[in-house]
C-alpha cells in the first residue's frame, strides 16, 4: 500500500483535496468581499460627498490609501497561510482515504490479511479501527466456514469410501456425520446476509441441503 514516488511528489493527491481547497478559497474571498465592503464603502461614500470639507475629504483619501498599502499585503499573507493549512489538513484526511481504498481493493480480491495502517498524524483513526475490526470479524467467519467445508469434504469422502466397500452400517454412520458437518457449515454461512432473494430462498432459511444430495453432486462432478 506504499504510494508511488509520483504520488508523493504531488501536493494534492485526491479529488477531495481539490474540493476542500476550492471551498476554503471561496469562503475566504466571500469574507474578504464583506470586510472590504464594510471598510471601503463608507469611506468611498464620504469621499464622494461634495458637501464634505476639502480637508476632511483629503483625510478620507489618505486613510483609503493607507488601508490599501497595509491591508492587502496582510490579507495576501493570511491567504497563503490558510491555503497551506488547508492542504496540510486535507493531506491527513486524504492519506487515510487513500489507505482505505487500498484496503478495499485487497478485500475485493479476497485478501483478508490486510489492515488499515495510518500515519501518526492522520485523521480518521477511529474509522480505521472500525474497518480493521470489521476485517477481523469477517475474516474469522470465513476461516470458520472454510474449516467446516474441509470437515464436510472429509466426511463425504469417507462416506463415498464406505459406499464403495458396501458397508451399510458404516454408511449410515458416515451419513450422520456428514449431515452434522453440513449443518455446521450452513450455520456458519447463515451468519452472512447477502440479498433479499437469498434470504427468502431455501438455501438461507435456516435449513441446509441433505448430505445425500451433496454426495450425489460431488460424485457427478467427479
């Protein structure tokens, strides 16, 4: 899940970061327009007032020039700092999302050994812990289902061997063991809810197919 060198060189790694930076800049410009309106509009009205004495109008003009000379450089510095802060904050979120996506891709391929590991200062730490707990839970259930499937296969093979030898009593015993293993496998699989169609079907209503039918299917495959 390590990022490539080209990704590490990029300042913005995710579409989310572009959106966050764009919104922050939009909010900054809106505040800037409101502040400029409150500062300069009253002064411009006074300056445009022909009834105001010339000395007062000169004082207003000097104030406007002074504001222009001192205000905009400060606003420019604040603008740069806010942009840098926005990128830093978005990196701590986008970095976590990048790792989550890598985990999702591995899970889609059936790899349940992966875990979401975040950097020290990344955000979404609780979400990463919940994701890892989910992987642990689902992986444990899949492991249990795989064990039950292996046990069922073993008992079906033993049942098939008894059938070939013509051992009636052994066949009945093996069939009972296979039924038990099949019930365990069905109980393990019923922990997963897939679709409404499956939940309404016979395979997911709590009853498992008989071992005899499974045996016949296995023999047909062989």
